[in-house]
C-alpha cells in the first residue's frame, strides 16, 4: 500500500482464505474458511509500525490484526488467538510473561535444494567446521552480517538479552527479553524477518528450519513462561516464603495435559520431527524436571521471583503467535481445572507412555483433529482449517520420493 493511502486510513482488505494458505501456495477446500471466501480487514497495530532499516528505498512494515468486517477478531488469525488467550488470563486478574529463545543457521546460498546446506565462507576464506560452539570468536567471519543485524534490531526497537554460537555448524541463538506475550510474538516475528532480509544483503541464507542439517542439533524456539498478578506484579508461581505454589503445579499440569494434543502447533512441518526424532536437547516428551534439558518442560534454576516454566518442544519453524498461545492456553486450562502434574523427573529417565508425544506430522495432525481440548480452547473452525492446510502440505511431501529411498530401497528384492 502507498504511504499516502495508509496515512489516509484507507482500509486494506484480504480474502479470508489467505489465513489458511499452505506453504506451497495452495488452499484447503473453501468450507474451511467460508464458502463465499469473503474479505477480512487488516487493522494495523499502532505500536507495530516500523521503518525497515535494511531497505534502501524508504519502506515500512505494519503488523496487523485480521478482523472480520463486523469488527471482531477472525478466529483464523493466530495473532487474534493469542490476544484471546491473554484476555482469558486478564479476566482472572493475571498477566502471563514470556520470553523466546530462537535458534537459526546462517548458510551460503543454496541454489540446488537437492544438495546439503553449507556454512558460508568467512573473512578468513574458510568454512566453519563445527568446532565453534559458545566461542567468543566464532562469528568473526560473519561480523559484517551480525553488525547490521544488531543495528537493525536497535532501529526496530528489538531489545536483546544474549546472542551466542550454538552447537550446530554455523548455528546461532538469540534470547529476547521477557515481557508481554503479544509483544514477544511480534518481536520474534520481526526478528526472523529481519534476519532473512539482512542475510540476503550480505549474500547469505538464514534458515529457521527445525532440522536443516543431518547429524547436527536442530533449531528450537524455547518459550519461557511465568504469570504475575495484574497490579502488584507478583509472580504467582512463588509464595511469600519463596516456595512453589499450587498455581505453579496446576500450570505444569495443564501444559502436560495439552502437549500431545498441541504437538502439531509446536512442530508444524514434516521437518519438525527430524529434530524431535533425535532428541539431543530437543525433548519429545511431556515430562517436567528441575533444570534437566531432557524434559519437555524444564524449570530453570532461578530465584523465586523469576520462577518459570520453559516449554522446550517448539521448533524455530513454529509460528510464534500460535506456539505461545497454545502453551499459555494449556497452562491456563490446568489452573482453571486444578490439574496436578506427574512427579518431576531427574537424571536419565524412561518416558512413560502417557507422557510421550506424536513423532510424525501425520500422527500429530490425527491427534489434533480428535482433540476436544484444542477445539474448546481455539474453536472448531481454527482447528479444522489448520489441520486441512497442514494435511495438504503432508500430502505434497508424500508426492516426492527422497534420495534415501532411491539409494537404499532400489536394490531390495
């Protein structure tokens, strides 16, 4: 839209079905978004209008809510779903606080998708070989790229906590500062968009796939969650003596109750399960633990005021609005129904059957499709449309034969 049209307040409308467009560009049947495929209004959030610092031509980006023409939020909007969850907390005098940790890879351009990704050439003319995890000098070869990333983050008002080289080859992680869930979802979305745009300027490719390289750790989007009282700001997960509260237990119980049903929301793509099938620091379970990274729900070591629950299931490929909404909705469900969690696990452990999670996209979608809890918390229209769109993607994947199948199975009798 032109700047003139935007500042005149001209309403921008979009077909309702676009919210269910799958990643290949197609759409599920129209019955999932209304047979007329009528319009939605895109209503800009005044706090999320940004001049894009990496663009030579003056451009701005406005994050919008997708609203029905009657004024209410569209049930198909993931941002609208998150706002609805936050409102349910507010009705109880509570406000969730979240932070996201996002991992990503920086690669050389990959013009042939049949070939593996490669790390870029550094300023020393070499490609990283995977020995740089947590090194203070690991990103020197990418310093021009990261310098512009930092500058653009500052220009967009994206505060950052820590930035580090992660375990994978040319893999990095950023921790965003904790705050309002809607703000953190917006910031996570903006940061991923920023990364890809700045990378293109530097002749690089940023990949937020859950598992872009074989034999290498995948990329997560861990979500840290706590709840405070509106007004006092007191963390309701800790009592006056600094001990865990019943609310804390019930929140964990709700997370456990929803984790298997919501796996397809946290792990939305075929590739997501490549990360979860090799669960090194990528736990595919609904167990909880004090500071054990093998558990899907980890309680980090912290002061009583900072007591929080880390959901370690979501991948970097997850929609931040939807992943945060699903995680917080499950926790609130536990609080409302006073659900008790299982016993905490420590050390090496066997995952009980009742705490295991779907390990393929097909299984996760079947679980989500049957979930009464998901329909209760997000509405039948949203869950039906989401499953329909993701089923199209899964069908497209099965329409291709992989190199592994040709290499290993062709010679079988």
